[in-house]
C-alpha cells in the first residue's frame, strides 16, 4: 500500500491512499503536494472541522471536481460543512457535481467491490454523547466464506445446495481491517484498534506536561507515551504510523522519544513517522 502524507499539528494534515482513491482529511496544500495524483481521489473523509484538516478542500475540489466526484464525507453534527458546500458551489460553479454526505457513528460507505470505510466517533471534540463531531475511520476488506457445514461438499454438491437455499445462506462475511486512521483524538482504551493491519495514530505531544492548559481545556489530543502504552495493550495491530506531532519538536527529538517509549512498553511492531513539516511521498518507505 502506498500512502502519501503530511501531518503537522495546527498547520495541515492529509493522508492519500493511492491504491484506493481515498483521502483522509484535506489540510492546506494537499492539492499542491499531490499535484496530478490528486485526480485519483474519489472519496474524501474529513475527520472533523478543525481548519488544519479541511482548509485544503477548496482548492482540491476546484481542481478535481467532476460529476459525482469527489465524494466528501464529514461528521453528522459538524455544521460547518453545509455552509462550506454552499460557498464552494457559488464561488466555483463548476464544482456542483461534488457530492457531500454526513456520516454517523458506525456508518459504513462502500467504496468498491469488497471494500468499505467505516466511521466511528472519537472524543477529540467535547460534545454530548448523542452528537457526532469528530470521527475516526477504518478501511475494511470484506469477503464471503463458506460456512463450516459446507466445507466438505464437492463442487457439484455446493452448486446444488446453492440452488436450493441460496448462496447467502451458505456463507458468512469475513472482514479484514486493512487500515485504521485515528484522526485527532485522545487515546482510547477500549480496544477499538484491535486487529488493524496498520494503525495511523496521532501523537501530538511527546509527554503529558507538554499539553499545557490548552491541552486540557480545548480539543483533546494524544501523547506519545499513552499511545505506546495503548498499543502494548492492544491485540493484532501489525504496523504503526505516528503523525500530527507538534512543530515544537525536532525530528531527532521525536525519533529518540519513539525509540525510548517503544522499548519501555515492549512495542516491537514496525513504526513509521510522519515528521513535522515533511511531506512523505510514501510513509512506509
């Protein structure tokens, strides 16, 4: 999987999954950095309405809009998006083909054969439990598998049974979580990232004391030490990508802190970093 990304807290964040035509968030400069490849984007999933996650959308849409594409998805209760949709259609009339849809907690979007994106609520923004203003996303592959009762049947017997009861009755859906994108969020301890082949998680602050007063009053973020502890307690995560670091940190400082915390919490899976101010053409290189 090739993923291009830029993610620096307060300034801009976006992740482009080229193989799947997906853009998670659309911060400032997304179109400028992706250039011609931005034309491959069919689905844009915006995690929340902070400007560093959506301010690239105006230019991105202006360059790439055509009938039915791109499709822009946003949290159900983010009131900014209907206004943004109306403004873009007045400012750039040719983008009227772009589709805008809100997503609820747990809602799934089919993006191709056997592929879907599932949205789920996180606690980045202080809001009531019945509102959805900030989302995380999972890219999921689905396949139909024969139920155990039919595994020993021959090809002709399976065909006959299929005609008798229907294929749906003979199979179950298997799901693989190819990737989970946390968006901006505090660390969650409920196992929501379990069995993700890849987890892209924010680590805005290296340690809790760096959060200061604002980190406790306003939108909630994660600290590196808590992320590593959460990973050590999770199951089935095969690869970790850390992003959204504050620009106060130097690359060497981040890399050393990640090594130290990984060692302290016995995290031995591959870890990639999206460093502040750096556009990564392939974060897995």
